[in-house]
């Protein structure tokens, strides 16, 4: 059975409560897609939490080496990493009881996405969080 993304009603529910986004793989380089997406989400009023080892801050926000290091709740984990790294991220999200996982465009790992969903996470795969959220809020 192929993985299916949530429908419009389910996305509406997620976006209605969305305030804080942990961006795994957020690059400090402005020309990278992760940087553009995170900056655009910030401009739409969302709190961005960079998750990237060996970087102090990105977009004026303290960066954390791992999801487990973030000392407050996040609403969604937005992933800009290679598909091969997704299973370990799913395991971390499940262990931390995080509510939602968003795999950006080009990040596809059907088995891991199904495992995350089976563990109770809200999961979106191979879509851009910024594009969908901007369209939802009319930006």
C-alpha cells in the first residue's frame, strides 16, 4: 500500500494549531532551499527552531544539535535531509512523542513515513511546508 498525504481537512487542522516548526537540516546559507523556506515561514509569523549540529544560530535563532535538545514543544518537524536519514529521524520523533513530521519536497521514504504514521504522528511527505502553509493562510 502506498503512502498517502493528509487531505485538506487534516491539513487545515494542523495549520490552525501551527506555531513552532523545528527545521532539521536548516542551512545557514541563504541560497539553500531550507534557508529560504524557514525565512519565509518566519515572515508568516511562525517560530522557527533550527536543528543543525555545530552552528550557533541561523536566522537570528539559536540552533540545536538534535531534536532532543530543544527545551520546549514544537508543533511540526520539517525535514531537509537525505531520505536515508529519515528512519533515524522517525525513531527520534516517536521517542520524543512529537506530534507531526513534514518531509520536504524530494524527501521520500515510504516505509519510515508509514512507521511514523502508525506510531501516531501526523505525516506529510514530498511536499513543501511553506507552499502549503502560505496557500492555506492566503499569503
